[in-house]
RNA sequence: GCCGAUGUAGCUUAGAGAUAGAGCAACUGUUUCGUAAUCAGUAGGUCGGAGGUUUGACUCCUUCCAUCGGCACCA
């Protein structure tokens, strides 16, 4: 999908279109005040204060109509530069503009205004020459949006739109939006019986159906094998912990609002655990550790519960009950770089195995001013952050830095992906932590016989199995690779009377070799069964009739192809076994 | 949590102040047909839950729940 912000020409057009929209809104809502209207990847939006009015579906059409009218009038767009004093005077009745202007530095910023017909807006520009250049636009969606992005502030009205150079581009874009809905994991998950939810279980608590459970199990087996080879030791720990456990870790103070409320049982107070670090800290602390033992890598496929805000819950992507592909690496300070690097390598390796290319690294750092969230130890933070940077630079990874996005205990490297619908989410994460080992009083005996505190690396390659599955379904459009497919082979006998026996023989051959095979003996036409086999996106459909039976052959059709290939049954078995084993994508 | 929208059979959906209509799926029969839907019939809905207004509510109102688009949040 085209990135409008990055495209010079479209960027200017969309920005101008935001002004055109503002002008139209001003005509329809004379009391409207305007905050900011930036260009984004998907087009533009404008945040507006409409007093007591709120935007509804039908208003979008009204605004759009007015925009078309203004566009036809074809007024020129004039730029003028003014002093800060003049700007403040001109916009004195508009608190939003006053706020913007008063924060501008007169010496370094040119304050400019753009005027089209009866509408003037404070703006840096640039713009198109005339509103008549803005013809092919569409208002896409609307919502409330907090002023300055702070939920304590007033909620403004935001309208999103997009503008293109010609009708065809606009239509293509609208078409792409429709297609995105088609590959939404919630739709695919329903169509392919991957997961369900139920009011009686609760919001954000997906139930994995048999098909989904197969995918998840395969993912678990896959990553378990990788981790085992890298020296990870896997554990099982309880899904609850005492409140004291989380007070010790510090999570209670930082996140208790996002935990399910504690429950008192006898004299103890428990919470459903929101993360597994404390449990793993205790496992580390269970033994006396030597510097020779490190690094110690403790892994777990751990179910966690987080009381996510009701508005945040979404399919398998953002849930209240999730399973993390979690691990904690306990390392000596001199091992940080190497272990961190191994994690980055593992991430790249795994993404390659799945053929994933649309992802970005993000280095999340602390905000030095935020003394409340982040513990105060400059040296520790600087060391940790520089360490991560160093490795990323060594590795030549492209990444962006995000100030104030670090965890309270340390900086992190996240891998961000874009779902079919909605904003980017984090898939993999790798976090450096100098704090929790201290809080749990962890140690190892160093070479010189003194006690030292280990450093912890928190990491999750798949993130959660839930979110990873969601992303995988969207990336593959539900066409999972053979090794992950719930049903790998579907057998259709040409004639139920004459070919059932041979079909059952092939079924047994495949089933005995642990291939997930289905045999369709229903009293239906072959074409009917083929249609269903294709809509269920089954990788191999076998057609078995006289020709196959008489010559010990199978004839197969791969998903998405039209051709049929015949081959000896044992040859086919070898072929499919190899494909599964090699995890061909 | 906030702003807005939506909730009709297993799925996709039409309709609407006077006891709901379809397609697919299911079931019964029919067809035995070599690569994306054989034909016919049957059954299936207290129209998300709870209150209220009304002679009468699926339709109007209140509230709760869930879902969707954003905002905020995301250890």
C-alpha cells in the first residue's frame, strides 16, 4: 500500500485537502475551531473542536459535498508570512492557534498563513496552487481524539481522508482497503475455524478451536526446538502469584490497574499473573550460581492475563489472556552484547523461516525527564542503551529510536508489524534489565570469589502465540504453509462405490506417517468436494479414481493451482514428508 | 476507559410499531457424476440480555453485554 506521507506530491495534496476539509467544516459548523491536520501514511486527518457537535456518518457525506463545491469554485491558495505578534493578534479568539503560536520560536520559525477564499489557516505549508487541483478525495472515517493525545484533555473530533491525483488511484486505494478487510485475521480465523469467542467466557478471551490448536502446537514445537538448540531450559510455572511477588518486582506499583483484581484466599492475596519475569527470577535464585554457569536461559510458553482496556481488545491480536513465547536470559555484564546479538539473530532467523519481510526494528529508550516511570540511575540506563545500539549497529540493522517507550526496568528492542486493519503492533521483543535482578537480590559468584548481580535479558520471539498467529494468518491470507496447515491432505474418491477402498488405503499410508489427512466420503459430487477443499485452503487435494487405483498412483492438485499431477503413492509420501520436514513456505 | 457505529437461524444477510424472509450449511430423499456448488423437500429465529413506554415492541426509550472504526493504553 502506498505511503502518502513519503510521496512528495501526494503529501502536499493531502495536506491541502486537509485544509479544504477544514474550510468545508467551517462552512457547516461556523463555531468550529481547528487543532492540527497532518499528513499520515494513509492520507490526512484534521482534529477539530466542534463544541457540542459530534461527527456522524451522514456528516461525512455533507462535508464531502461541500468540499466538492469548494473545489469547483477553484479559489487560489495564497501564502503570507507574518510576525508572531501579528499571528497572536490575528488568532486571538482561537485558543488552539494561540497555543500553537505561543510555542513557536520566532527566530527559527517562519510563521505563515494560507488563505483560500474565505478560509485562512495557520500553516507551514507548502500547498497546491489552487483548490481546484483537489478533485479525487474521499473522507474515510471519523472518531474522537484527545487534544494533544492526552486522555485528561478534551476530546476533539477527528476526520480522516485521503486525496489522489486521479480517479483511478483513488478507486484502487478504496479497493485495497476492502482487500485488507478480507485478510483480517478475525475474518480468516472465523472462516477457517481457527478461534472463537463467547460472551460467557469474556472479552479478549479467545477459544482456540481444533484447527487453531494445531497451528499453535506446531509453532510451539518449532520454536521449542530452536530454543533448545541454543541452550534454553524450559520450565512450567503457575499462572498466579501473590501480590507480594509483584510488589517485589515493582510491577504492582507500575501496572496494578492493568492486572485482574487480586483475590484473597485464606490469608494470602493472589493475582493472575500478567508476566512471568518474577517466577523466572525465583527459579534463578533457587540455586547458588557460578560465573561459569552463566548465561542461564529459562524459557516458558506461559499463559498470562492482562486487564487490557475494553477499547483495546482485538481478535487474537490484543487479548486479555495470552500465551507468551517467553524467556529470561541471566547473563554476566560481559556477556550482554553476545547474548543480545544471539537474540537478534534468532529473530531474523525465525522471520526468514516464515518468509516475513514487512517488519521494522524499534529501539525503545527511556525519557530522562520521566522520573516517575523510570528508576533514577543514569549510568545504568546509559550503559544499557548504548549496549543495545552498539549491537544493532554492529549487525547493520536499520532501526528507529523511540524516547519514552522503554520498560520501567530497562530499554528494549521491539519488532513492529502492521496488521491488515489498525495501527502497528509489537511482535518480537528483547529487553535489557538491570533492575529486577537487584530487586530479587539475585547473584552469582564471580571469578574472584565475590558476589555479583547478573543482568537479565527478557525476550519473546513470537511475542505471544496469539498475536503471532493473527499476523501469520494475515500475511498468508489464510494460506498457511504445509507444515502449519490444520489439514494437509484431503482425499476425494471419484466414485464412492469403487474408490473408497483405495482411498482408505492412501489415507492409512499418510496417517501412519503423521500427515494430517482427511478423507471426504460424503455423497456429493467431485466438483462440490473440490470446491470445499479449495475454500478451506487445504494444500494438497488428492483425486483417486480408476487410473490411480489400477496403477498405485495418486493424483494431486495443490491449493491455488489448476493442474493435476500424478505420481506413485510412495513417491508422493516422500515428497510431502520432505516438504513438511523442511517447512517449505 | 473515551467518541461514534453495529448486534435478525451455525454462517452471510433482507425487512420492519400488529406475532420475521432468503442463500449457504444441517437433515430426508434424489443424483454416482474425474477437478470450485445435482435437484427437490424438511427443520431451524422468545430479532444480543434486562427493564420501561404502548392496546400491542424485533422496531421507540433507558441500561448492561459483545462486536467494529478510531483516540488513550500496551510491563
